[in-house]
C-alpha cells in the first residue's frame, strides 16, 4: 500500500472507522515506513491537543454567561416582567415567540400572495390594463422588507428538514399577545408602495418573477427563514447589553490589557541577561583589579624607579622612568576605574534590576526587543497608554504606527457615522483629560487627510489638534489594538 | 429496550420550545463549550468570541419554535452557529485584530517562549495553528474534532455531502498536523524523500 493511500487511512483511524483489513494494512505499513509512522504519530498528537482544547461539558461560567444573555433577551420580550421568575419569563417569552412566528408566517404567506398579485398587476399595468395603486398600504410596506429579505434568507436558513410547515393562510390579524411580539418581524409596516416595485429593484424582481412563475407562495424554508431572520434580528437587538448605560457598540472596540504577567518571563530573562553581563564585566574588572593590585604590591616592594602611573603626579623630582608596558598601564587604569563601579557581582545585578524596574514602573509602556520580535507591556488606561505607545514606536516602528492610526481613523469614522454613539461619546467624557497624541505623529502624510474633500477644513490645517479634540472625547470608550 | 437515563437533545429542544428554561439550560450545558470551540476556529478575540457565543444561543432561543421534533438537534444547532459566524465575519470591516489581552496568542504568533505548561498556553498555540488551516477545511475540522459532530451531521451543517466533509476533514487534519510546531522534521524527511525520489 502506498504512502499516499496510507495517509488517507490515518484520518479515518482517528475516527475508528477502519475495517479489519484496512487496520492490518495500516499497521503493516507503519511498521516499515518511518516517515508515515512519524506522520501518524504527529497526527495523533496534534489531534489530541486540538480536541483537548474543548472545555468539558458544563463549563459553569460559560453556561451562566449564555443563560444570562438568553434571559435578557427573554425579559426584553415581556412587557410586565416585574416579580416574574427567570423560568416564567423564559416560558412566556418562548410562547410569545412561537405565537409571533405563527402570525408572522401567516403575514408572510399573505404577503407572498400579494407579491404574486402585484406582479400580475404590474404585468397588466405594463400591458395597459391596470391603474397603478396608490401608497398607504401597510401590507405592501411590509412587502418591501419581505421582498428584500427573501433573497438573503437562504443564508440564515437552518436545514429544510428542521422547518415546521407554516399554518394555513387565514388572513386574520395577528393575535394580541402579552409578549408584545406583534411587531417582531414587521420592520417596515405601513407607508408607501414599495420602491422595489416602482423602480424594479432586482431583489423584488426576482421574488416577483419566481412568485409569478412558481404560483405565488414561497417555499416553507424561505417563509420560516424569513421569520427566523426578522425574529432573531429583533431578539439580537433587544439582547444588546445595557449595563451601566454604556453606549451600544456599533464600531469594533479594541482592548489593551494591563496585565504584564505574561511578559514577566521575558523581562526576567532580559534582566538576568543584562545583570549577567554586568556581573561578568564586574568579575573581569575585579580580576583585573586584583591583578593590578598584585602588580602594584610587587612593584612597591622594589624601587619604583622605572614605574610611572599615568595621570599621577610624581612627587619625585627625579626624571620620570618609562612605563613597563602598555598592558601594565591599562591594568592599573582599569583597576582604578572599576573602583568607581559596583564592586561585587551582586551589586551589579541589583543595580541592573533596579534600573529596569524603575523604567518599567515609571513608563506606561515598556518595549522589549528580542531580535526581530517586539514585546510590549503596557500599564494604565488606553487614553494614557496609546499616546505613549505611539510616541515610543513612531521612530522605530513606523509601520505599526501607521496601522494604529489607520485603525483609529476607522474607529473615528464609524463612531461619527453613528449619531447615537457619537453623541454618547461626546457626552460621556469625564475625569482626567487623556494625554494628547503627540504632534509629531501627524506628519505631512498622516492625520491631515481632508475628510471633506471639497473644502478646506480646520483638521487639514491642524491635524494634531483636530485629532486630539476627537481623541479627548472618544478615548474613554476605546481600547487599542495590539500589533 | 433500555430506558435512556438522560433525555435526548431533541427531547430537550422540544421541552425548551414549550417554555422549559431548565431544558434549554441543559442544552447549553451539553453544547456550549463545543459551539464555542467551533466559533473559536475563526475568531480568536475572546471578547468577540464570547459575544458571538451568546448571540448564537439567543438565536437558538428564537428559532426553537421552528425545530421539528423528528429532526436532529446537533446539525441544526451548528448550522445556526456557522451561519451566525459567517454573518459576523462578513460584518467585520477591518482585518484581523490582535487583542493584547490575548497575549498568549500574540506570544505564540511571534514565537516567544512563555512559560507554557498550562492549558491556556496550549490553547493559544492550538488556536494559532488552527488559524493557519485554510477554509473550508478548518471549519470541517472544527465541526468534527471540536464540535464532536458525526460526519453526516457536519455535512448537514455545512451543506455538503458526506464524502465532501470526509475529504475536508482529512485535509484539514493533515494541514493542522503540518502546521503544528515540531512537524517540520517530518516535513524535511518527506521533502528529502521526494527530492531524492526515494521510494515511499
């Protein structure tokens, strides 16, 4: 059996789906082919590791978080929820969802019939046999949303065989519900004739064409999926976290950690490397100093007629003798210089550690460079850390700074495009003023982009100032990406 | 016929659809971690991952009235999860964001040797390796090896044939093995064999 064939069996062996013949053939091959045996071993190991990352069933924190989100969604569907238990809220919400789904399916079924009728009307109008209906039909307003959404419904549709069949089209109004779910799925009721029909919107055109061709009523999956999408969109919106009145996140947010623990090992290694180097230098210096002292002692026992120490002023009026050798002079000089340094290895190590710790504690950002790799430790809130980080990196890592500014630009655009979020950001500025972004970040090629291309802006003239005004307002709500 | 000691997924789903919160919670207990693991094959930011996980289950909550008692819950569940994941990934307008609080993954990316003898470190390395497996093979591996789905269930969730899913899983596993640190030695030998024309 070829190695290629063996490889196809290895995956199945993990699934325990090999028959006896295949198992025997695989075992025989692995016993004789070291390469395949290595591959088999690697595959087994890597798959074990992959599968081991799945937390065991019943991860309590996960379950609690999920149920919290579901309970929030359920509670949002209930008008009068005071005093109701979680179980009761869930029950009422679920029954309400089921009732709304029934009514929405009936409405959707009716609306699809309306699509077919309108299609026929459009055809007849085209042929000159019909007058165009006026606006104001709530049913057709809903139709616009329905027509637009149906083309997307397949993506959200669970498998067809999971769908319950829709109830019969009754034409009656949706029943009133304590869950207040009448509006679930009905996002565009009322209003004008759908522009989809007037302007020939492609999606409505597709629906119309298919409805006209297929007899009017969309498939069960499409009806249910449409309800699913609209219902779940409503549920998703209602499930948005609202704790502490934080603004809804419509733009991606980034997070910086203040946890420096993961880099402690690298910091320790760097610390120790530097300390070791200093210690070794101290050792060398100490040994040189000892040698110099021994030399001096030897020399002091003999007439010093021929020794001259550089820098010393001889008190002897006699002519200065020539130095022994240049090496001797260097030893003496080194010994004296080293006297001014930490005399022991421990002192050198302590000095190195103190310097690094002071730097790490005082600076909001510590950058450790290990060859081509860059490790960042950060302390403090993003409003303070980001400017320091960017300032630190702008010279050595301009690419990273460009990326960061691009991200900030994107965040700014997103927030400014969302009036509610923008207003919340502007209103929520409290506490200390964030450190401003360094002006030197905004060179000619940065920051001065004219956001309103046709007219000069204050930002173009003072990009740093403009950015900082925005940054002061937005930064409390932002965290920053890592690179 | 032995009486099952635990209710089936479908039984729980029907009970939850009838309003039983405990039944729904039991489904979360059974599949919460696995759904999270499947989502994690495409999302490495923990905050986004947690958000997506909760959104998936909120969707399940809303969709349960549509679940047929004679259907299969697992592929239905993971189909919702995958669809939601794809929607979320499409909504992202920027490239991959690396959150520095996900430091272990960052460290794995830059090849930093961290004290890595705990589960979190291993998870980060696995996640970083899995991210190198291309789609749709990565998704297939996630459904089968992380989600625990059978091939037929995974095929239903991904909307493909069983044969296709088997092939994708096989290729995904091989890609994961190749990308895993330490597999290079095996690769070198293979390359040597191929280049030298040594018989397999």
